[in-house]
């Protein structure tokens, strides 16, 4: 029986193995022979290989193919998985980009980065929307935002000071390029707010804040904040452009007029068109309008505008204040309507009497009627206290609900028929106020309904001119006629300049009142002048970066704000910028001759009390500047080179008594410089209070011949520290002295009353 010809293979057919013939093809046969490891073997016809050798070969090939198949399948699965993961990653990035910009995405990845302008602007918007605490809380949750100190540092060179805000006007010059031509029509709204009668020291400007800043009188502490707001007519954008501190006494009307005209000129130089001035009805504003040539009389011509830059500017009293005063007049006195109006409306009498409303309201309340017709009126609407008069709820009073309740009461015989005149007057005022304070297009005056509205408004003007409040022509007549006439003329002008409708709400003072509310919410009911100035800076930046819906005004990224701040920072690093106040200050201190006194001269003239305090202050200055100077300068200011004499021993006593190991003793140069600073401060204290200390600091550093290292500007740091502390001490002393005087006066008053 044949057996396998493979080397060392003993398989035979008897053992159940299959045998195979060699292929007839020479090449394949030679390959078989090589595989059988018989390279030089000559076969015969009985030579066969068995099946095991072929199976092993095929098995080996199969294993190789299986490995290739597994790798191919694995590669295909990996590619599919990668595609799926990439898709998920792209989807997540798209979702994150809806509320995160590129800076915030990099912040999540890297942890630290230099924030771009877009990132800073977005952070500013969140800061103004959330307040400081809300912003810091959002950042603490892991939301990628720059630190609060970072965003404040980027806008710290944006300056706001009493007077016209030059930095704001510079920003508006850029903003106006982004506006439509119709967005440039605007009005100036101005009002005043009561502030605390207090002087504060502003470290950033080196000045005392709180004195009167409008007019010639500058040594009087102010009690009012006068604020000027620029407001758009088409879109609801707003920007504070100026403010002043005013005294309790009435300000000179001529100074106020010049300031308002300067505001108008500055705004129009930016490219805006001022249409109107909006304010309340106090005597000062009426005197201002009269000085501008605006006159409204019962008989005679009506002049409601003045010319400026070859165009008209109208005066329009705030209709919300008018409505409040009108409500008070209805409740306190009788109003006599003109006979022509009474005849046209078919009214039973010409007398408007608010007692009908009072009697009906009290009748419903006293009878315990839970479902009442005058449910919309509160007790403070009927009998307001002095505090309630500040809250304008007059729109509830002049309501169709009030008129309907009176008319139904007349039909039910619970009120006399004469009450119908009061109901008609309430409907008239409601219709007028809804039009001149409209907030939506449906209630506004439009190109389609303007003819009908003009007829109503001019009839209203004629009625108001002939209406009598207690037999006299009152400021209320003046305000009603002026506001309505100016509104008609403004609307007519705007319709000629591509407006389709006009919202009367744009001409009210609600935006100015809202700013006052923001200041009070942030700083308290009676903020100081410095607190108001800081709040106004935040509000000004917020108004600039906040977006306005459906407006081109804030569509850009507001990078220009940061560009301006950066440019100012570079400019200030080269040369300290100075305003008008600084110029006055320079003129005063330029005449000062500063000499260097020897240390022995001070030791003979300075009292022991002052020497102890000034030595301690010099040590505090040393401790404060050590964080900002190099090792060489630290070694210089910590030298113990003071001579041991009676003056220095007494000067050290206060510091030694306070010292528990952490206080620093100044070197001779520091103590000597502080003595010079105190000497100059006492001489020019009044000038520093009025004009600041920056120029005096510069001259002290320049002309006092005491040598310090130049590398870290140690001399300037010491002088600045002294003036900051010394000015704060002056401010706190004057404030506490005033409080003590008030307490003493109250004590003396109570004592005298008890004696009597």
C-alpha cells in the first residue's frame, strides 16, 4: 500500500489517511515537492502525499485570512465609531456656540487665556444684567467668564466727571455711524434728584466730590444731582451725557441755560438732531424756557420752540408729571370748563368736581361691598399722603372705569346728574394721555389717522386755554397747552422725515426717573455725590453695550468702547490727562514756591502731637508701598537711620505703643518727606478741597530735594499715600463734626421744649 512521501511522515491508506496524486503541471508539481521538503527527490508513479500536509497548509492560510478579516472588521467598526463620535462632538460644539463664544470655549479647554474684546463685552453685559454678586456666583459655578477685576480693568480708563461726559460723546460719534438716518432724531431729558449733603474724597481723581459744580459758586456743598439724558425718538436707546451737583438754593437760570445749550451743541456736533427738551414743571424749568423765548399765554401767540443751529427745538413738559398735578387739582379744587366745550358735549354743568369720585368710593367701602365699581382705586389714590404723592398712580384715576362708575351711579340716582361732567372730563384726559404717552403703534398717532388725531389735539389745546382752575390761569394750563402743541409740531416734523408713526412715550421722563431708581437701588435712598458719579459711570457703560431690540444702534460688537479705553490708557501713561478742573488747579499751584526744609527745622516747629501721628503715618506708608517696590528699594526704606534725639524719641512713642511686631518704622528720608507733605497740606488745604491734589503732588515730588531710589518711583508712592490718607481724614472729620452739631442742636431743642 502506498505511503506518504513527505519527510518523516508514516501515514498510509491502511490507517485511514487519504492520498493525493501530484499535479501534472510542472510548476505546481515542483511547488508540491518543495513543500514536502524533497527538493532533489525524483518521484515515481507510487509516490503520493497524504491529506495532513494539505490541511496544515490550508489551516495556516485560513488563520491568516481570519486575522485579516478580523482586522478589516475592526477597522470598519473603528471608522464608524469615529464618525459617530465626530458627529456628537460637532453637535455639542454647535450647542455650546449658541451661548459660548470662542474665548469661553478655549477657557474650558485651557483654563487660562487672554480674553478678546468680544469676550470682555459679553462679560460686561452679564455683569450689568446680574449685578456683582450674580456675576461672581455664575463664574463660581464653572461658567467660563473673565474675573470681575479683569473686566473692570479693561474699562477703568473710561472717565465720567461732573459736566459733559467727553468720553461718552466720543463713543456716540462712533455709534452714530451704525445708525439709520431716522435714528439720529432724539431729545434731551433732564431732571434732578435729592442727594446727601456730604463731601467725599475720590482717590482716583484726587479731588473732593460733593461741592456745587454748576455756576460760579463752588464752595457750597450740593444737595441735588442734575442729570441730562439723551434719548432716541425712533428706537428706545438712551445715554447719560452729563450731570452736575447743585446746591439747595435755586441755581442761576443763566448758568443752567448755558449748560443746556452746551449739551445740545456737543450732542449735535456728534451728528445727532435734537428735537425737544423734556423736563418737569418746576419754577426753574419754566424760567429756563422763558429765557429761551418760549411763551404760552391764555391770550396771544403760542411760542413753543427756539432756534438753534438753524433748526427748531421744542419744549415739551413731561406728561406724567402733568397727569399727577392734574389729579391733585381734581381732588382739591373745582375746575371750570369753557362754555363752548360744555355745549358741544351736551353736559349738564361746566364744573368738574372730584368729590363725586370720593363719595362714590367711600360709599362702596363703608357699605362693605366686596365687588365694587371703583375697585381699581386705592385709598392712597383718594386721600394721598405726602409720600404717596411721589408715586404717580394718576393713570388709574383717569380711567374709563372711573368714568363708567360715575355714569352708572348717575343712572342709579346715587349721584347727581352734574357728575356726568366729571365723567366726561376723565374720559377726555384718558384719551389725551393715551395718545401723548403711547407705547405701541396701535395707540399712537400714524400717517393714516393723523388728521383725526390733529383735530382732537387742537380742540384739546383750545379747551385747556379756556379752562379755569380756581378762577386763575395756572401753570397746569401752561403745561397742558405747551406739551400738546409741541407734540403736534414734533409729529408733523417727523412725518415729513420718513416716520410712519410716533410713540409719545419717547418724550416722557420715565427713562430719567429709571436712572434715579437704579442709583437709589444701588447706593441707598440718599446717595452721596461720589456714589452717584460711580453709579452713573456703570450705567453709562451699560447703556452703551446693552442691545436694543429691533435696532441698528447696538448691532456691532461694541469693540470701540475697549479701543477707546485702551487708547486713553496709552495716552495717560505718557501724559496725565487734565480736565478743566485740573487746569484751574494747575494755575493755582503753579505759583507755589516749594522749598526743602531741613529735618532740624521741622523738629523745632512741629508739635509733639503731630510728630507722633506723622511718624506713624510714615510707617504706614512704608508698609503700604513695600508690596510694589523691588528688594533694593525695600532695603532703602527699612533702613534705621533716624538720629536718636528728643524729637525722634517722642515721635516713636505712639507707634511703639501700637506695635505688636507688625508695624514698620520709617527711615529718615520717608519721615522727612511726610513732614514736608503735611506742611504743604495745612497751608493749601482749602485749595485742595476745591481743586484736588494731583498738581501739588507732582510739584512736591519734583521740588522737595530728598533723595530716593528712582527705579520704583518710591518718592511718588509715599506722597500719594500721604495725600490719600490725609484727605480721607479731613472728609471723615467734617462729616462726624456735622453729625455732632446736628445731635447737639436736637439736644438743645428738646431741652428748651422741656424747660418751656
